[in-house]
C-alpha cells in the first residue's frame, strides 16, 4: 500500500500556485479635474486641489467632490478657472507612487503658501511633474518644493519662497530635480536663495534665475552640494551675494549667462544692462516671465543641443539660428507688404515706376536685415532696409523697378536675408516687356524754346511760361506747375492718332502736391486721357486721381483698352483747389502692339 507524503504534496501545490499565479493588473491612469480655487475639503463645494491630491495618493474617492485616483494620475484645472489658491495648511505630501502630474495648462493658476506653509513635498521613490504653474510664498527648507523623489518642473514660475536651505527648491540626497523652461525670482534663503542641492542631482535647462536674495552670512543663489548640470540658463542679480556656491557645475554645463564670475566656465559674464531683461510680468502663456528685450545678449546665446522645442510661454524654439538663453525665447519675425508685385507691361529699355515694399518687424527682438537682391530684369532702388537694424514694430522700405531688355513675360525673385529662422524672405515679381513709342510730345515738360512744345493752356493770364525748374527724378529740368487759385486751371495736349476698339495703351502720370485741398464742389486734382471721334466727342475717358494734401511724387500707371474706334486723343492735366500748388511730370501714352 502506497503512503502519500502530505508534506511533499503541499510543497508541490504551493509551487504550482506560484507558477500559475495571476499577475497584478496595471491600473488605468486617472485625470482628476480641479473645479474650485477654494482650499478646503468640504463636500459639495467642488473639487479642490487638496482633495484631488488626496484622491490621487489614495487611488480612492476619499473626497467625493473629486473622482478617484488610479495609476499614474494627472491633476488639471477646469477650463476658465484662473486665480490664486490660498493655502490654509500644508498640502498633503505628493506620495502617489504610481506617479503624479499637476498641470495648469492654459489656466493662470497660482498656488500660494500664504508665507506660512511649504507647498509641495515629494517623498523618495515618487515621480512628480509640475507644469504651467505659478507657485509662490512658501516657507521652509524648500519653501516651495521639498524634493526627495524625482521632480520634473516645467514651464513654471517660483517666486516668494523663503527658508534656510533652498528658498524655492530643496533637493535632498535621494532627489533628482529636472528643471526646464522655468523662472525663479524673489526667493530668499541662507543658502541657495533659489535652489539648494544636497548631494542629489539637479538638471536645469533654459531657465531664468533672477533677483533672488541670500540672508546675511549665507551664500549662493544656486547652492550645489551634489551633481548639477546647467544649460542655456540665465543666473543673475543676486542682490550683492554670490550667484553660485558649493560644487562647480559639471562638465556638461554650457551656454549659461551670469553677472558675476562664481558660476564657473560654463557661464559667460555680462552686466545686467547687457542681459536686458524686462520686468516679471505676463508676456503670454499661463505664467509670468522675464522678457528678453530687443538688444539682449541672451538672444541666440544658447545651444540647440538639448534645447526644448518651446519656451515657458509655448513660443517655438529656436526663433533665430540658435536658441535663446533663459526661459523666454524672443520672437524674431517679419512681414512684407505686398507679398508679390506685378508690374504689368513696360517698354523695352525703359525703367518702370518704382514699386515700394515695406518690411515690418513683427517680433520681439531686433531684426537684422542683410543685402536685399533681386533676380531677372528687375532692380532694387531707394533701399532703406539693407544692412539695417529694425526695432520691434518699426518698418523700413525699399523699391523695385522693372527694366525689360526684351519682349515677353519676365519674372524675378526679391530675396530679403535676415536673422529670422526661415531666412531669406522672398517676394515674386513679374512683368511683360513690350515695344512702343510714347505718343506724348515733350512728356517731361522740357522747354528749350521757353515753352514746352506740344502743351497748351487756354486760360490767360496763366501761361506755360509759369513752368519752373525743379528736380523731379524723371528728367534734369522741369515740371508743370498748377497753383490752387480756386478756379479750374489746366494744360492739355491733343494728339492726332486714330485707333480702333480694343487698342491697349500704357498710360502714366506723376504729381507732387503742397497743401492741395479737395473740399468744394468742382475741386479736382487729376489727369485725364480723353479719346475722341472725328467730331471731337469723347469716346473713352481714363482718369488719374491723385491724393490731395502734401506729398512727394505720386506715380500712377494703368493699362487701358479703348471701347470704341477713335480719331484722336487729348491728354489733360487739371487742378481746382482753394489752396496749395501741384507739380506734374512724366506724361506717358504708349500704344501696345
């Protein structure tokens, strides 16, 4: 008879259970939405930050105002909820071992310790991400954040923290703190006015640490007893105290800017004036930042290696060829108007009237413009932009002319090099070269025989003897001058040139004005091309209407087509104004083939 060894059987059963044991299921992540700024745990008042943290820590509905935590939790804020959360006691430790993220998003959320409480405590072995938050007025070692676990601080502003060690952040021996795109200001401590690293690991990237204070007898706005890597960061204005103390930043640190020599070889020395930072204020995004003013040396002073893709506000990086140092990336952008030019038809060998292009600095940094060029049968003129610095919101102008050397369609590209990332900016230009002869006799009103031949004036005593010398840019001599006499004054020229329906013409005229007014009935300031039949009755009238007031040369050019057969035409220039004087030049009528 066989005897069963019960001890052996029990061992086999235990082993079998171990082999086939069902794994513990992974809990789904939970998003808990804070709906009130009130710091309480009273039911039915909405989900508070304090209640949300507790439910996340416990993975339970400890407070029914908020949903239960589960797995790696994320705490967010309901849309439109903006303002301060004034703490009434210490918040619960962020002890969710599955990991916790608190993200202010686009909301402007300020967590205020009321100068009584340390705000966030992160125990060992816990990973916490704090993002898009303003955290202020905390008290204690790590007045705002005490970190013994893993802290990821992103796009946040820490101000007004105070303590003995680490006015804003105290990183313990077990802690790792990763700080990106964040701002530290107005924090105070005996050691580490902004950050105290106690043998732990701290990595700071593209952050601004400015205007923090050390208490008497202390040192180091940034105090490092552990391993610290700092990149693309501004550390400045320690209010007379050393900016950096303790262990040096490690060898991977680079492209930092400081206004004293204590932060080591990774930091370039500049004055506060050269750093040129604006006040701590809302410059866009959900948190306050120190803007880089247009002339700041921090612009393009960073390294693209390891640079985050956006700044603290969410502005893309880099804007120029390199990332800026600090948490703020100055926008570098421009606009051009117009974005393309069509010159229409121009006579081969002649220079068209200039088309003006305006460049506007639409960014936050100075715009540096290089040599503007154009391809094809075009040329840059009146260039007030090349090799200039254009301040934010300022403009500059340049002109383009079309000089066809042959007939047919022509095109070119204007290239505007600058310090924007997408340089050069380009503008397409086009035109058509045509052959033709100006049908106007003496179009520039030159008068080698005292009066410009071809032009007539029907109203004595005003005669064309009143023409005066004036440099116009179109010829070396003259213009016709019509003063405002509160009666109609005009000159004209008749041309016997018969045409047919559908004939096309390039017509142009230029004028300059000094206090011409169009206020009374019958006031005019214009030129007209009048086609007539054999009985001198108008068949087509094309009008140049100039801008009244005071201005330099205004150039009007049109491509027109006749709608009826005609026998001749009259080119007429007229002024009726109670004040001022106008000059006219460069009358053109060219029949196109």
